[in-house]
């Protein structure tokens, strides 16, 4: 299956690591990267990704606002939040903003691939590292 992915995070090392994990899957490609929310919105418009993997804490436009705008501009793009926030409150805000999945950065190695697979099938995904 071909999957086109946008990765938005303000840390280059995080973007590189996420790209490496994603592109280890046959047919998956990171078509664009962005270091802030405004850039991510423009890159999404330019590349129409199947999945947008976005951080919540970014400059110029945070990931929650980006998710809301992506829902309007590209409703077919699934949104996976990738964040260090483990609180249930932040999870609820992300889902309300339009995200289909919520992944805590500490679980990237074990959960990024299953998270993308779930959201591509229009199924919710919530990281196992969320506080209960």
C-alpha cells in the first residue's frame, strides 16, 4: 500500500527519526517535512498527504490549530498527533481538534507503525503511554 506522509515537528532530529521509521515500511514515503504549523499547512496543501504526523508544541501555529485547519482544508488527510504530552486532557483536545490518533514520543519505536496503520484504516489510535 502506498502511503504519503507529512511530518511536522520543530526538532530536526525528531523529524529525521520519524522519517527513518516510516520509510522503513514498503510503499510508505515522507513527502514533506515542516518545522512549524504554518509551514506544515502549506506543505500539506502542496503535497496532499494521506497522513499528517504532527507535534502539538510548534512555533507559529501549534499542532491543535493545525489539526483544526487540516480538517477543513484536507478532510481526507488523517491526523496523527505525536507529542510528549501524556495527559488525558491533551488527548481529548487533540481528538476534538480532528486528530484520529495520539502517540506519545516515548512510544515511537514500538507504536508509530501501528498508529499510522490504524489511522489509515480510519480507526482511532491512542498511545499506551497515556496517563490514566
